[in-house]
C-alpha cells in the first residue's frame, strides 16, 4: 500500500463534485480499458480529467471488482520518477490491476518511457493516465476531455433571458449547483440567466474555472462576476480557492519546452479559435521558425481547447490566454508588438479574401469565412490597438457585406462609430458612408443625416465616385422606407450613374439595380425587368433576393398570389442563408399581405410578429398591419402577433 508519504495508494480519491456532462467520455474510456492496456485522458488544466478518472474506476470497480492502484504524479517531486517506478514495480508484482497515473504531464518528456517500462514490467496491469500532453508511448489510446456544453452567447447578458434556454447545458448546471453551495439563496432566474450563460461561455465550460466563479456567488451576482472576469481574468480567478486560475497556467507554462513556451505566449494574440496555418503565419518568426511553430503546436494541442465541430482548430482557455498575454507584453525583443502586427496583417488579408468571395458570387462562403474569423477581426477593429483607428476602419469597410446583408448591422455600427470617434479630421468618406448606411439600417434615419452630409463632402474632396453612389443609394433606402418610392427611384438612378463599373468596395452594380427595381415595383410595375435565363458572370445572391422581392410585389399587384408566394419563399431561402434580417422583415411582411388578401388574418398577424423586432423603426407601418387592424378584433390581433414574436420563422413557414 506504500508509506504514508508516498504518492501511491490503494484507495481511489473521493469524487470532487457531482458528475455532470461526462457520460459519453465515461462510456468511451471504460470501453477502451476493456481492450487497451494504456488509455490517456488529455485536456487543459481544470477540464475534469481527474474527476473522469475517479468516476471511471468506480464504475469499473462496481462492474467487476477491479483492483485499482492510484498514483498522484502531480504531487511528486521532479527527481522522484525512478523511485516511483521501483515502488510501483514492487506494488504491482504479480497483480492484475488497473493503475491510475494522475498528472503525467509533471514528468514531461519522461512520461512516455516511464509508462512503457511500467507496462513491460507488469504485463497484467492496465494503465489509465491523465495528462495535459500526449504520453507518446506505444499503443496509447487517447480520450480528449472536452469542456462542458455551454449555451449560445446572449445578445445582452444584462437583459432578461429565459431560463429554459440555458438550464439544460452542463456548464450552467454545474455553476448553479456550486453557486447554491456557496449561497443557499442563489437561484437561476430570467433576470440572471443571460449573465450566467455569458459567464459559462467566458470560462470556456471548464469545470475548475466554473467552480472558482460559483464559489464566490455569495459575494458577486453573475453580472458582477462577469464584469470582473472580463476586466481581470487572472485576478478574478485567483480570488477563489482551488485550481484553474493563474497557478494552473503558471504550472502548465513551466512544464513546456522552451519552443512551446514561446509559442504559448504568442498564441495569446488570438482572440478565438485558430488552426495550424494561422498559427504558423502569425507566430512563426524570429527564434521560432515556421517548422518549429508547427511542431510546438502539435505538442501543445492536447492542453488546448478543441473547437467543437471544427477539426484542427483550437483556442486557449481564458486564464491561460490572460497569463500568456501578460508574459508576451513583457517579452524581450519586441515579440509582442511583432506578433500583434502579424496578427493584424492576417486579419486584413482575411477580410479582403472574404470580400473577394462575396464579389465573385460565393456569398455563402464569404459569410462563413468572415463569421468564423470574427473573434480575430473584432480584435483587429479595435481603434485603440497599435494599428490605430485608420486600420480599424479599413477592415470594417472591407467587411461591409457582413454588417447589413448578413444581419450584423448593430455590431458593424459599433465598430465604425468607435473608430470614427478616434480618427483625426478629415474622416474617410468610405467609413462615413458605411456608418450612415448602418445607422439607417438600425432604423434611425434622421440620425444618419450628419453622416450623409459629412460623407458627401469627404467623397467630393477624395474623388470617391463610389462613395457618392452609395450615399445616393442610402438616401434612396430612407425614401423607400418612408413610402416615397418616386423619390427613392430618382436616388437609385443617380447611384447607378455614379457607380464605377467595378467598385473596390461596397455593393456591386447588380445590388443597386435591384434597389431601383424595388422602387419601380411601386411606381411603375410595367417597367420592372423580367429575367430571361441565367445572368452572365457571378451571381449576386443578395441582390437577386431583392430583385425577387420586387417581382413578388408586382405579382401580388397583378393578382397572382401563388406566384408571388413561391417567389418570396425562394427569396427567404437566400435571406435566411445569408442572415439578412432586414430583407427577411420586408419579405415576410409581403407574405403577410398575401395571407391577409386570402382572409387568413391570424396567420398574417403571426408573420408580422415574427419580424417585428428586425424591421427598421423609421419604416412606415406595414400595409398588412394596417389591413389587419381594420379587419381583426384588437385582442385577437395582439394575441396572434405575440404568438408570432415567440415562434421561429421556419416553424411559421414549413415550406422553407
């Protein structure tokens, strides 16, 4: 059984917490131990490797009375490996046992040979190891331990959020359980559910970090805990008892090779997930060659968080990133500034590549790329970074399509307004146009007037014909929403005359033609062009969706509701794929008109409710709503409208 001071013991440690969200890994580990002699649980500090090992051996013991020997290597002095090997050899001689080696990363590169010798000396022994690194021993079966499941990020953690949307996630369940242990009066409610969800996401679903945060629920409400964590991750986590804070990050850092330590620090410039190519491009310089960078990443990868559903993409846990960023900031030779500059250059190139995809007609792919890289792009659009507000505006303008056409107008507006506020005069015309357009898309048409005026002056001074065209287009959009289609058509014609044949940024020719078509559908339906065959060149899906909307408008006016409905469903497929929330609002409102024309008033009201939060406030009241308020009982309209507001659009339109 070993001396009292030894790390080897017969008894299995008590379970540290309730076992939440690990059933799949438990089943897989138990199954592998039935056929393999060496199974390693890998993952970053605090992820729950030891808990999973404890639960696994308890399950096996209940099932077949397994003879278990537990060795805690994390508590072992660095020079004691040989002594432990001898002790294990004596302890396991002649026995058929399951040996648990907890914390193998403390042995560093010696772990693989150590385990191989133990297996060779004790042929009837199986080993379950936990480690932040691969052991590298022959026959090793690895089980990566993932974070607990976390809910989607709420739009605003401070606002009320339905408990039902977050309570089923393992990270939330663990936080709630531990918070009640610290504060018996803690309760998960609609008031704090958004903050709890955001806190669980910020802590990456890592059980150790969640327990540190929850242990202080008696001091900080979830919203305050989230604020403190965001402001100072290491300080907040160090304030609790246990692991997964700065101490774990420091220990993990010390266990790395010099190349891995250097890479670990440079990886802190990434705000979100990264892959091998990105790491080599950003971090492979100076003392760390591209080849050495790739090799160091391979060594570090078991201690990183694997991105769900994206093989080969990883991210640093929050506390690790904060610790690494602190070290990088004080690194000699300007490593931090170089890594940040290379990261910004990569973000700029990513934005350009996504914009080129959009112009080529691969708009779904453009959106996918931009959204996937959004954590990094957000970092690059920080006007307080070393690159400055001008560089932030350049990336924001390059990503123009991501903001309104892809449904992120509010975020795009924030980036532009922050950078414009810090940019010295004169401010660039392109950014002023885009800011004005996004203000309009947010429903504040009058607030866009100063930007439109300043943007026009800047565009004239800079000779930016494309900006002049887009400013006219923006004025036309405002006129269209105010039910002044004749005025809108005139602005759109001006925009088409001013727009260069191949603009470097912003909507293309087909998009401006689509806007004019929408206006003509109200003023001169007979002049709306009819498509004949596939278009030449790349297809602008976003523009085609607005052209389809115009055609459906004409078809409704001509008394062809079935054709109009079919057209709109096709339009909505595009708008849903791109995330065009503004386009969805107008298309659904036209569908609601069709439903009202057919006497299906409740269905019409539900459709209006489904898009009531996404239509611009500056737009006039939908025609369908004006019809329904005349023909429906007010209470019936409110009830149906509220039902629609709480129902996903695809459930209201099963044809989609």
